[in-house]
C-alpha cells in the first residue's frame, strides 16, 4: 500500500551470505533495502566518496537525490574500510550525520562495541542478526522520518529526547 512510508535501509557487508541474510530480514520487516559489499560503495551510493574537499556541495546534492536512506546497517569487519571507518565518515558529513548507523559484528568485543557506540553508532548487533534485532531498528527510524512522525502522533515524543534532530530535514526540503 504505502510505498512512500517504506523505510529505506542501506546494508553494507562484504560477505554475500550475510548480505543476503540481512536483506531478507529487512524485507521481511517490509523495509526497502539497498545492499552493497563495501564501505566505499556505501559512500558512493550516498554521494560521499570523493575526498577533494567540496564535501558540502556534493553532499547537499546527494541529499537532494532520491536516495533517501533512513538507516545504514554495516558489518564491522570488512577489507579496505571497516564499518567503524564508514561510521566516522557518515558522522563527519553535514548531510548524513543524522542517519542512524547500526554496526554488526560476529565478534563480541566490548571495547569495540563501546567505541562504535561512543562515536555515534545507534546500535550494535551481534551476528548472525535475528529478526528480533531488526525489530529494534524501528524506534531509531522514527527519529529520522519527519513525515511519519506526524501520523504516529504521540509515539515520536517518547523516542525523541533530542527535538532538533529532525531540523536539518526541513532545510533540505526547502532546497528542493
């Protein structure tokens, strides 16, 4: 029914099997999924992959594309760029820093988990990711999607202790 209400999740994992698994779990929960196999492909998809300093011009252009990602879920351990590196890049971007990032890892290393959460990850899932984990994504998503907040009514008050989190969204809408 409501295609526009579908949340778009960008899933990043270098393992095909893990990628298919997370894609299936997300689709079961009726998310729209884009799956890529590396951090650099994720940045490319978001329009953040060039390091030549005019980040602002590019990222605002990227924000205006129909990319509209509501959440990024990434594996921690990947060749080239780790999930942590990807998290740092996203949090440093003016356009994408509000997108919730969830990190997945097959290793339960508390120091690593804490570092990811301290640096802005919204959650940390241990692999194999279960449907119950995917269900935990909902409250994070509500924060980013201002149109849906209106319909949810009271619910978003509980989840958003930081009211100005959604403010940049409105500016972007005016630019378009």
